[in-house]
């Protein structure tokens, strides 16, 4: 930001002869950068929530300085609109305790620090009801007039059934190739339920450094340590997800995203939020590649029970936020425990339960899984789950499955154009 020093001089010393020229030069630089870095849906091109937040505050710093000295009108309206759009993007992907998903190199936010951000942003946009809602912890203003939200260009999708801490919120990351801080994690997600993040991202343990440091960094960047699908446990070769369907309303909210992850293997992930209560994820790996297809899931630290015979994982955490995950592979699959860690801060990590459902792919036929993720407040309320495919082979136009929860049957279908 050294190139903005003339802008600062023009703001703080307006009496100088070239002050207006300096301000104009700095504003032009900022406006050029914001157009370069920010997608039309408000997402910043690193595709990293932490760096997204940092970019907001860099762009806001200049705006705040201009505000304090009476020069806001020198910023073009498109710059102000983009900053506000960036804040909206960030608010939509965060959880009710104001923390962000730890995708890519993101660090976990701090409640008081995040609250301070919203208060700073409210000073810049005092007429914005939803910023006021966050800045006042819900005492004033109003939340967004919707619940679920999709940022289709950046590839961040939020399923949400409320704004309070007892809400259910899933954030899915499936977008284009990001910049340096982005990880090869297309299709991954985090899931918040009733005050707890049940599937926190692995995060970033360290940044760049020596060969030893890079070995540590690269472990946390692996595709297989995210909640997504891999081939032979390898990192994705291509991260360029395309949205096939985004239906953010109704009893069955649906996301369909496709990523050509490996040579000869495409991953299509379909996510259903059913009755704003539980999730059904359908993963389909298609193409002529051979190897072992792995469906990877990573739980938060704590007591987790794994039943390999039933392809089932249940948590037994203290408190009223737990989850049952059961996978229904179309072909024979084995449930395998993986090494599991998540980074909670720089150079800090905790062990956790991680599993993979492995299926051999020895021909051109698709490998398909149905996973039901059912969060509960009381572990005694874990339901009996069943699921099966209704379309007997992979269909380019969508998928149809049948899911049973305690004997109540639902048919779920996605139809693509």
C-alpha cells in the first residue's frame, strides 16, 4: 500500500497545492485494485475468508480517512457499492457467533474483534439495516431478508435456517481457482448446529518457510484433509467448480456443483437441505480414471464413535449439538480411519476423528455415494436412516434418491438444464 502514501498526504494536508491530484491518484489505484480483486458477487479472489476480511478493511481504511476529512464524495459510487457488497458476502458466510469458516489460509475469527469490525462498518454505512443488526448484536436493524445465500462466481454457498446461535448453517466452498492462499478443497463444507461447528475445516497451520515448514503447511493443504472427494488420496489437479443448480428456498434446498478434479474423473456433488433440518449429500465420480475413490469427512475434536459395519459415524459431545453421519455407497465401500488434525491458531493444532469411505474404481462406471448428515440436540434422538439411488446409473441431467428417516420416506431429485 506504499503507493497510497500520496493519497494519505492529500487527505491530511489538503492545503498543499497538489493535494487533490494526490487524492485522485490514490483513489484511482484503490478503484483499479478493487475491480481486479473482487468478483461481482462480493468475493475476494483469494477465496479465503480471512484475506477477504483483510481486503475489506484495507479498502475501508482509505474510505474512513476520506470520511473524516470530508472527501468521501471523491470516491466513485461503484467503489462504495463494492465495499458494501464485500461486507455482505462476508456476513453471509459467517456463523451466528460471527466466526468465519477456516477455508484456505483463514484463521478463526474472534467474537469481539468481529463485532468491532461491524461497528466500524456501520460508521461508514449508517443507513444499512443488516450491518446495524450485526453491529448491535441483533438489538437494532434487521438481518438480510433471506436465509440461504449463494455467491455463484466465487463459489460460496450458505444453507441457513436462522440467524441466532441455535440455527443450522452449512457453508460449501466450490468455485474457481483462487490465488495463492486458496487450497485445493473444492466441494468442502463446514456445518454449524445449535452453537457448535461440527465439521470445522482443517485450516492452515503455518505459512511459507523452510522445507520443514512447507512440509507442515502442505499437510494441511491436502485435498484429502477436507470434506470432499479424492482419487487415491491425491490433491485435486483442477479446481474449477461449475454450479449446475442453486435452489435456496423451499422444503428441499439444493446445490449441484461439478469439478473436473482429475484427468479422467469428474466429481459432481449434490447437496440437499431437507425441511431445514438435515442434509443429504450425493457424490458422483465419473470418467474413465482407475483407482480408489475416497469420500473424506472430518469431525471436530471430542468423542466420536465409528461403526465401520454400518458405514456410520456418531458424535457424543457434551452439550446439545451432535451429529449422525451415515454413508450409503452404491457399490461396496470400506470405512477407514484417517489421520485427523485441525489448526486452531498459528502453530496450534488439535487431533480429531477423520474417516474415508473407499471404493475401488476399476472401470468407466460411476462411483456414487449418498451421505445423510443428521444433527441432533439429544444423542438419544439419533434416527434410523436408509437411503438408495432411484436412477440406476449416472445421469448427466441430475440425480434422484430415496431417503428414509425413522421409516418416513422422502424422494429427492435435482434436475439440471
